[in-house]
C-alpha cells in the first residue's frame, strides 16, 4: 500500500502538468521544431517545385543579405532606445506612484495601464494620424509655436517616433510590475536608513535598487525580448520606411514568409532572431548574477 | 387534493412543459437542419464601406435560395491572403472566395482555383462577351477561365470643388473645371498650393500622393513606361518612360516644391479635411466620401500628364475552390451568377460593374460619379500580375520612395529595383523548371 502510495505521489505531478504539456507540445514545441527543420529546406509556398533540402543555404543567404543586416540594425536601434527608456521611465513612474496613497494610486495605475489594452492596429492607426507631417495632430499644435517635426519622414526621426509611441503603449505593464516590486520592500529598511541619516537618493541607490534587482532583471529581460520582436508598430505606422530605417527584423521575416512565400528562408531568419535574443538574455542574466 | 398529490400534479405538469419545450426545440433544430441542402463558405476582404452592400447581397441570396446557405467571412486584405493560402494548403479553403485580378496568376500556380469553362454556359448561363474584356482576361490564363470579374476598380481624380472655385478655376458657367492635361494640371497646382500666412509652410496643397505605388503606376504608363516584357522574364521597370515619370514626380516635390514629400495614406485625410485640392485615388474611396456632408467634391478622369491617357484598374474576381464537387459546385455556380447579375447593386456602393450590358443600363448612367470613372475604360491598364508580383512591389516601392525623397536618382533607384526583381524572377522560373522536370520524370517512370 505504501509503495503504491509512494508511486502515486511520485507521478501525480506529471498528471497535473500533463494537460499543459500536451498543449505545449502540440502548439509550441512541434511548430518550433517544424520551423527548425523547415529552415534547412527551400520551400516556396506557391511553387509547385518539390521541397528541397539545402543544408545551411538559407542561413548563408540571410547572413550575406544586405536587407537582413539593415533590418537587424533597425531592430538593434529600437532595442537600444526602447529598453532603457521603458525600464527607466517605468521605474520612475513606479516610485512616483508608490508615494501616492489610496484611490488616487489606483487611478494613476489604471491610467498608465490603459493604453496597453488597445490593440496595436487601433493604437498604430491613431498614431499614424498624430504623426503625419502635414495633416497630423502633433504638428498642427507644434506649428502654432513655430515648430514642425518630421516625425515619420526623416530617417533620423522615424525610429524615435516609433519608440515614443511604443513607450506610450507598453509602459503601463512594466510600471505595474515594478510598483509591485517596490511595495514588497520592507518599510523598516527605510526607517533604519533614515535613522542613520540617509537621504532619499542614498535610500534609492542602496535600498530600493538592490532590493528590486530581481524585478528589474525580469522587466529588462522581458523588455529586451519584446523589443527584439517589435513588429506591429513599425508595420502599421511606417511600413518599414522611410528608406528602410524602421524595417525591423520581424517585419522582414513576415514579408519573406507571408508576402514572398519563402517559408524556409523565413524560418531560418526566425532562428537567427532566436539566437540573438538568447545571446542577449544570457548576457543580461550573467551580468546581474555577477553583480549579486 | 392533498398536499402530496398537488406536488405530484405540479411535477407532472412541469415534466409535460419541459417535454413540449424539448420537442419544440428538436423540431426547430430538425427543420433548420432540413432547410439548406448546401452550406458554402464565402470569404472576402470587404471590410471597408464595401462590406455592407456585399453582406446585403448575401442576405438576399440566402432568402431567395432556401436550399443554399452562404456564410460570409470578411477580414482585411493583408490578413485575408495569408489565411486563404494557409487554408488552401491545409485543404480547408472556402468554397467561394474573392481575389484581386493581380493575384490570379499566383493562385493558379499554387493550383488553388477551379477552371470555370465547363460551368460558364451550362451552370451559370454567362456569355464571356458580356464582360469588359480586360477584366475577363485578367481572370484567365492559358486559355482557361479561373473566375468571374465582379467589377472594375478604376482610379480617377477626386477634386475639392470649393477650393477650385476659390482659386477661380471654373468654366464659363462658374462650375469648377478639373484639369485634363499636364499644362492645366500645373496651372491648377500653382493656384491651389497656398502659403496663406507666409511662414514658408504650405497651408493648402494642390495635390498629394496618397498612394505612391498606384499613383506612380498610372503616371509611368502615361509616360510610356512598361513593367515586364511579353514573356514575363525580364523586368523593364528602368525603361525610359518610367524614369521620366519618376523624375517628373521628384521635380514636383523638390524643384517646384508644389507637392509634399509622400508620407503615408494619411495624405488622403488631408483631402477629406479640405486641405488638399486634388488626389488620384481608386473608386473604392467614393462610398466614404459620399457620406461626408461637409466636403464639396467632384470626380474626373485622371489628367493626361504624360504622352498618353492611362489609368490603373483592377477587378474583384469570384473564384471557386479547386476540388469543388456537386452539389457544392452547382450551389457555388448559382451564387457566382447571382453576384454578377446583381453587380449594379454592388456598383451603387462605389464600383463599376464588369458586365457590359449593365454598364450600358440607365441605372448605371444615373450613378454620376461611377459613370465619370467609367469614362476612362478605353485606356485602363490592369496592374502587373506576375506570380512574383509581391517581390516586384517590394522593389518598386523602395525605388519610388528613394527617388521621391531625392536620396537616389530615379535611374539608379529603378536600376537597382530591376536587378533585385530579376533575382526573384530567376528563382521563380528555376523552381518552375524543377517542378516540370520532376513531373516529367514521374510520368516517364510510370
């Protein structure tokens, strides 16, 4: 009896996770592995030609393609601008909101979170109009004070405009997580620091940031991953323009796979993107671990 | 009656009511199940103002044909084509669907479409001669007909009547006079592009590029340009006419400073706001504009800017799934016939019907704006429709953007686009040859 009970206890965990594992295998693992296999084949969805094994051919083509590197560079620019800005501003907002108490805090939390509830199509179309140089909302007001910004028409402005829009759209989620992290810190630490004569800045540097490090790591890593996968904003607002300055890697993959129907080549680029994300995530984890 | 018998009677009455309800529901379900013999899925991308009239047509068909049930599904065109392809590959494509004429060759190559030649006369009772020839031909390939054109989506010129009157561009009767050629267009442009407050920024534009791809296709053909050779083996985008058209557009922006640098489709919003006097756009914009009561607009043929009149057109083509069998096939044929018969109702929402007999009807002539667009039928051209059209579009858009932004000369931009397109063309034909060899090896092995 005891042995049977032990055996049941040993395997009961599997029974609980089995439904998830089945779904995970069917809808994530299988397509992932299928995509990996596909990346070694030349398969053009519309071509009647038989699928052909070409080894590393698709990877070779991607690594020698100007468009691949242009779009990788555009993605890197987005990641470098969006991630520090999101984490920094979200941290500032979280700390600010934390000082507000009661219902007003709930109001601010909801206000920053609300834009993220809009679908990217709605948010993207709205901002396309806001940003239009001649007939848009922002320049209509700015022109009254003699300023006209080429939001989407200048290659140096376009990616910044996408980042600003993304901040408006995504900041809420990061703010809420960081706020929760800040609220986990025991008040006694601040009281002790205050008794030792520490000011607000020292408390921030020596208590808040170190205590929030795991949450900050989580927000930074998820943000880097999300930023590498940016697509909706650029596809709707700029379609990759002007002059490819906002054509990010996911858009190039989408166009290759679903407009040009080159599924093998598209899959190979997906795996290269996965490699980039994995590389930066591991570096991030290692850097945070060392500091700890 | 004792308490327990009352309770019993109550239970019996309750059971009878429940049983009756169940029978009723069962009966209703059975009769609903009995009614339509065939259910067809009908997919399209009419998510704009054109969605409502199509929905209405489907409703009417379902009412008039109780043995057939059409279930319409709409999604935006970008998502639509992806879903349609994936569904087709998975063998779950809808029985009836709409595709643009430019997509016909790609769908034929993917073997998704059922040729309709055997259905045209027998099942549908349609005469090919009753269709606008270019629309009809756009749905055919290699002597086979793969679809029925529903309409002709022509591009024309929209102009703001109030701005024309204010600029004094009127005829003898005081009515606004839209330009007909390059000279009149330039004169109008100079009068209609205004910097009212003198701050160096234009407050009103005479013309804007609302869709650079479509606008440039029109102008390139007007300047005598071509896109591919007869065999579709060589891209001719850098031909002399195309270079001249692109140069003319670039000069309009950077030398004359009469047109803003193209940005995105929001430029069309400028026309709707009343800040733009002229725009070249498709007839599909008509339905929305007609609802806007504070805009006094007119439509006219696109002026002849180049050496020859030309405007862009496309058609929505009704297609059937490749493996369709009876009774679905018969039902789908009836539905396709119904749609083309009722294409005047469809035209009322902002289209030109593809049936010549309907084009000549009094009802169509009374549709003033649509009839004006139809005046250009003599010189319409259908957009390039090669199987590698999407790759061509990518290169075309990039070249046009670079030239119009003046970061590359039109000649250099178009040369690069041709080189890149040729790579896609070569890949396409290489694969095509491979497929042919594979099938001939297979048949010789048999």
